[in-house]
């Protein structure tokens, strides 16, 4: 049967072909009449055209023509037409005793019958909290509405118009007229602007009707401000689906219940030929101008999916949630206005909360999520959070303003100090200080004196200091300045951080504390802060400041990300709460810290932090020497000596300022040095590489390929073509060392060069060439100049050897030259670099080629690779300055600006158009 189904695809085309001589008269007439009916009545006529080959297959296969049983034939035709047109509404049936019955049109019924019909299909009720309930089992058409206008107005629409919210029950609405849809949509809309709500195409009349809301209606409007919930079920069909679909996608109603039936605007059952066969055909179709789609067949998907019998209860609960929205929004707005630390962001927050669209909010969870998204999107502050109470544990470090009592007894002071601090001297003269809380009592004179003797005195002569915050869950931010001051030099004045308190409207700036006495630890020795997931609140602030101040290295786990300086409020009459940061913490750089976990410089498990810290301390012992050696390499080899001296000085200054304390291994050192070197020099070609093995770039002698490798290399690196107009195309993806070129020369000439050397113009494609060996440049250039005179290409000054070399074309080449007269075009991209870039720049400066494409990467000077002594770090340093043969000036680092700017992907087409235009000009004598 599958062959039969596929053969029936374009049934309308049956009309275009004579039937096979094998065709039985009955089946032939039936199929022909079915095709005619579809062509004249099916609401998607465009789907019936264009499948001629399949029709011929259907005619000549003869399968359908052999089916004698009438019901089997109907089933086969039905399955075929449904599959062919992908429309389950199409159905062929065999019903010899079927008698069509046409129900009378409603407007033609007597008024008394119309009244009874309306009363039986409409139910109006009023629920708690002034919620209207309107059940409508039939959508009343425009004609009936006109006839019964006052009755409908006084007994339905005007009564329900004064409710505070409405449940519109369409679960049992299985019939009705589409002409009634505009009134219902208009009743729940504003008078203007008018809305185009539907477009209906009728195939038999080949006409299109647009449905719009109306500027005036016979009743008082419900409007758009009050909540509307529409109930649907699997039985909801036809015009009721149009109502639900339209109001849902106008964002005017929330649909609750089941997906609707997926009916049709209009379906007709039409008799086929003079037989007992009928075909059911959708003769009209609806397309919503709001979505560009339709509710037909697929139905209306509910906003809240629930079984139909529970829809009313769910709708009542939903209205209760929605009725709380205005009050909840106002409550949240008031809290933000009174407490939020970013005062300048408050007006925008309040405006957007009041203007937010809450149509899709169907639960308290939805409301909390919506409010949270709105507030964070505007504030850009992750600390400002709105959520359900049960969502997660809420930490708040709010404290009463009362000062904590500090014991007077010296023994009790000692007990308190012992509880707050633990001091040890570890191996290699490393100090260890564990702080479990940054207590307010730090600032009390009695405890300060105790700490000077019990903490700072034992640690004063250690080489490095480990501060253990793995068990620190918070405390007072005011105490941070006291600890940080001990980690600075005695006379050093530094700004640490600033705190703005919104509730007290007070700003406090924390700097080094000049009043402290005792031995300072100073700013030069290493400080290593250990963290864990449990490190929270003020403990996180200390770790954050040690990184921000470049005073220490943080090792361990990412901290808890616990919000600090926040208050949590219950939103009145809801299960929602809002956490508002009422204090802003501003670091020494003027940046606001918005919470979130502190990411250590070295991420390790908390239990492994001590061991890793000792490894990093050992690594840091040699770090200064590595940075010093890097500066020396730069001064020795970098092409521009003045720049090298400047960069070397900057590296030393950054070390002294503690900028390299975040470096914890050779890989991170390579990354940071590369960034600093490129930023300071303005030269993006300087790179520091971490390599366990010696980089290939350090091998001065290139590897000569074997005979077996030659063919592969040529095929991989070169692509050639002779295009229309005798235009050659050469793509070169790597600049091979001249010694390698000599080794593969005969095969290269034969396989590549000989095939393009006799073209009238040549395109050299360097768009994918990122560089290679600069020794290839003179050889490649030589092929595009005559033997005599030798052309000066560029001059190279090598800083490493203090030599000056004038580079020229070569007096001899393997194979014929292209010469200096034929047109040459070079294609470039943002990837073109190094030697490929130098080739393009040289040929453009000497006006030997037209360069087309994108600006190149900017790196046409040669680089040398040098090992940083005592490490597996290697520095790639540009060691040559190239001087233009035309201007005598140093080549720019910014790359080659093409003669013709074009996107890389379009460069070849642009070159071909230029070549064609030049050829045309020459032929016309221009």
C-alpha cells in the first residue's frame, strides 16, 4: 500500500493526463472526480500543483484500479490523500445510505428559539472576590448577536464587565460562528488602535476576508487591565479555538486546561461522482496575522497545562496569585527604595518593576523568577535577589549595632586571642597564621596589645607568611584595615577599601592604620592566603583585597560566594523574599565588589593547600631571576633597543609592585609575561612559550623532505588552476625555507610552476598563509622580475648580530620567470602573516602587484626563539628591523593595507572582475 500512497501525492494533476487503457471505468471516474473536487474546494490549492512524475506513476501502476471492494478503496484513497497533502482532515468514505442534513442558520430561527439556544449555551456566575465566570458552549455569530443585541448586552456582557477578573470557560464549546470572534476579542480589548486578528481564505469562492476588532461594540468593554483566564479542553473546537488562540497571542489572556481539538474554519462533505463515495474537505483556512500561523489541526496549546476537570480550581488559584502581584511589586519597590546601596540605580529599577509585563506569571515561583530577572537585568547586581523562601538557605550578616563586650580580665583576653588566632613557624622559616574570624574586638586596645606580642612578634623574622582562612566565615570589615596595615611598610600609606552604608547614609574610607605599634611585616615578603569553600563574608573580602592590592597569592578552593552586607525581607502576604545589599564594598581601584566567590590564583583542594603553598613559595624564590633574565634577553635581541630597555624596566617595576604574586607556575608566568610584553611594547609578535621540549623554531637547519614526502608536501601546500581568460591561480599556504625549495625544486617546477607560467595574468593567493621562512621571499620575488637589473627588495637590520643586509632578487632561478610585464595580483586576509605578509608588502611597495583582500596580521619582521636560562620557557622575540627599499623607513607593525579592500571570501572574485575589466579596456584601446 505504501506505493499506492506515494503515487497519490499530486492528485490534481490527474486532470492533465489521459487514463491508462487498463483503467476500469468506475475507479477512473472516481479518482478523476476526487481530483476535481480537491482542485475546486481544497483550501491549500498550492499544495496540489507540481508533482507530474508521481501522477504518471499513479496512472501507470494500476494498483488502485484493481481494488474492487468499495470500503477498501475508500480507505486507500483516504490514506493516500492524507499522506500526500499532510492533512488529517481530508477523508474519503463510502456511505451509500448517507443523507446530507443542513442545520438551519441561527439567524433564521424565531427569536424565542434563539433565546432558548443562547440560554442553554451560556452560563454566567459570580465567584468570590468579584471574579466573573462565563461559560460559553457556542460562539454566537454576528447575525444572532445583532438580532438579540439588547438581551446579550443586559444579561451577559454588561453584567460581567464590572467584575475584577474573569474566567472564560470554553471547555465545552464545540461549535459556533467565526463571525462572532471579532466582538469577543473587541470586548476584551481597548477601543483603539484596531487590531487585525485573523485572515480567512475561502477556496470555493476564492475570496479572502480579514477580521478586525471594532471601534465600538454594543456593550460596555471589559478592557485590557483586568485578568482574563480562558479554560480549554480536548473538546474545544472551531470558533472557540480562534478566540482562545487570538487572545493568548495578543497577550491578553492566560489559557488554562488541555490542548484544544484542532478543528477547522469550515469543512464540507462532498459527494464524489455518481456513487456512494464522499470526500471531507477543509474549504477555508485561517491564518493569524499575529503569529503567521493557525490553530487549525494543531489546536491551541494552554499556558498552564492541566486536566480539564481541574481547570476551574486552578484558574481560581491562579487569579489569587495574580491579584497579589501589584501589592508584591509595590512592596519590593519600597524595600529597594529604602535600602538598596546603589542609590543611582534605584529610579531605573523602580520604573522597570512597575512597567514589567506579568502576563505569563501563573504561580508565586513564576512571580519570584520574573521579579528577580527584571531586577538583576537592570541593576547588574547579583547580590540583589528575589526568590521563594524555600528555594535556598539565605545568609545575612546583619548584626545589631551594639558593641560586643571585650573582657577586662587578662586571662580572658588571652583565651579570646587564642580562639581567634593560631600562630606557628613552619619549615624553611615560613610563618603560619590561622584566622577564623575577623572580629570587631581586633580594634580594642587591650587585644591589639595582646596581638602584637602573641602574633606579630613571633612572625616578624619569617621569610614568608601563610594566612589560613579555610575556616574563616566572616566578621567585621572594619578589622580588615588593621590586619592589612601590618602587611605594609611602616611609612607606607595605602588606601585599602571604602564602604558606603545606605541605611546610615555614611561613607567610610579605610587606609593604613597609622596608630598601630609593634613590628610591621612589611610589603616585600611573600604572603600566601589559603581559602576553602567555607571561607565566607569578610574572610572573602580579605582574600579579594590581597589580590586587588597585589599583596599576596591566594591558594585553595573558590570561596563560598556568600553575600555580605545584605538584609533579607519578607514580601508581605507572599512566600517571596528579597535580599537587598545595603552596603557597597569598593576596593582600592575604585571597583565595586559585588560578591561571588573569590577565585584563587592556584585552585587546589583545601586539604592540599598547605603542600601546594610550599611548592609555590619555592617557585617564587626564583621568579625574580626569571623576570630579570627575560629583560636581558629582550635587551640583547629585540629589534628596537630603546623599546627593549623600556619594557625591561617595566617588568622590574611590576615585580617590585607585587604584580607577579598571582603567578603560581611556569605556565601562568608565560601567559602573564606575554601579556605584559605585548602591552608595554605594542608588539603583538612577542610571545613567551612554555615547552617541555625544545621548540622547532630553535632548530636553525630545516628538515629536508625525503623523496616519498615531496609529492605530499607539494599537494598539501600548493594549489593551482588555469581559469577562463588564461588567468593563472596559485595558492600557497606556507613559505618554505629556500633550502627545502631547492631540494624539491625540480618536482615543484614540473608539478606547479610550468602549468601557470605561460598564463596572461596570475593570482597568488596568500589568504591562508600564516608565514614561514623569510629566506623564501627573495626567491619567490625573483620569478616576477626580469634577470637584469637586480631589484632591491628591502633591507634587514639584525639587532642580535648588529648586521645590515640588503636583500635583492636573485640572478638565477630554476625554471622560467614570469617576468615583470604580466599582471600580478596577491590575495590577503587577516590571517596572512610573517613571511607571506613580507612578500605582499614588498611586491606592493615596488608596484609589481595589486594586493586585494583584508589588512594582514602585522608581523612581517623576523623573530628568533631564545630559551630563558634555567627554565623551560622560551621567548619568541622579533630581532630584525626591515627597511623599505622605496622609502628607507622601518616597516610598520600594523600590517599591510591592501590596494583594494575586500572581504577575504570575496577577494578572488574581486580580482577576477579587475582582470576582466583591464582586459576589456585593453581590447577597446582605452
